[in-house]
């Protein structure tokens, strides 16, 4: 069996149009309906009963099978009530939800994997929805870019989606952190590429499979509209760096997989690549 990549959803988050597409995708040559992300709707009900437009996006992790070690990319969305309360303290009232089928342990079990079987966790960056279940993996080492650590440990107020209350998610695995600086070969079939752009140390994962080199973009690309229109999301650290990253992904990957988009399952109904 060759290398395969499994999409495991750990919950859903509300994403507004300005977060999904820079400047809400406003462009004189792109009709409004073409720039709307997959699943865009006008009836998202928040906890206070208010109704908003946007997208409920999946929060996936990616299980890589067939490599020398069992590799998991990110740990997904943590406790829903904790996340909602934490974000509300900073004026973010976006909806967070999880169904029983989106439990991470159950999702791994569907592929015959227990949390203790995971050897390596790649933390593509340290936003809350990528580190939420770090404590579930007692035997894994955690690979992260050096430039991610300052924001996660002591986030400035202007850094979106890092929260000081969530620094403990890093603390619980600190003795197993493998800190890298730049591109890193993790396995003969798996290469970590530092892009930055979205966050200071955001990296993508390039996986060599039977269908070619697959790029798991993390939040370098939220959705397929970012890919199709070459139009970034609205949450970024360094926009020129991000757009240079888009060029690099296109040059080095045969198949690019945006992170937060249910369109993935329309393109890959089995949830597996390779």
C-alpha cells in the first residue's frame, strides 16, 4: 500500500466572508456569486439568537498512513464550550459546534488508529483550532516552527486566533516539542515547507502519494475560492509572503488541498487521497 491521507473532521466553525476572502473577495472582474465560498448561507444562528451570513467550515486533522511513522497533521478543535467562552472574552462570537461523529478519537478509530499509536504530530501553526487536542497523544513528538512560539506563548492583542488562555495546549507537550526553523524532511514521503504569511511560522505539508505530490495547505489556503481565484483569506500576518507562498505551492504540488472547506468532500467523497 502506498501513502494515503485521511481527512478527519473535529468540528465546525463559523467563517465570515471577510475572513474567508480578503476584502470579501471584492473584484471588478469576479461576479459576487463566483467568489462566495462553498456552502455560503444567510442563516447561521449564534448563541445570542442573532442571524448572520457566512460559512460553517470543517476543522480537519489529516492522518497520514503508509509512512515510516504514524503522522497526524494538527489536532483540531478542542472543547466546544471552552473555545466559545474563550473567544467571547475577545469579542469573537462565531459559532463553534461538534457532532458525535466529529469526535477525534472516534475519527481515528475509523482508520484503526488510537491516540497512543500516533508517533508524530505536525503543528502547522498554533491557532486554537489546530492545537485543541494536543493532550490526547501521549507518545507523539510535536513538530512546530520556531517562529510560531512567541505568538502562542505571549500573543499580542492584534494577533487573531491566538489566545493566552490556550497557551497550556503547548505547555502540555513542551517536553516533546521538536522545534524546526525552515523546511524540514519528516519522512521520505513527507516534507514540511515553511510558508509563513498566514502566521509567522505557518507551514504546509507536502506528501508524495500514488496520485502525485499532495499539498495540505493548512490555513495558507482556507478554501477552494482562495485556490481558484488566487485570492487570499482575510486573516494574515504578511500578505506579500502569503502570496509568494501561493506561487510556491503551485510550483511544487500536483494537488493542492485547502484546509477549511466542505468542498473537499465534494471533490474527494471518500475523504481519502492516495
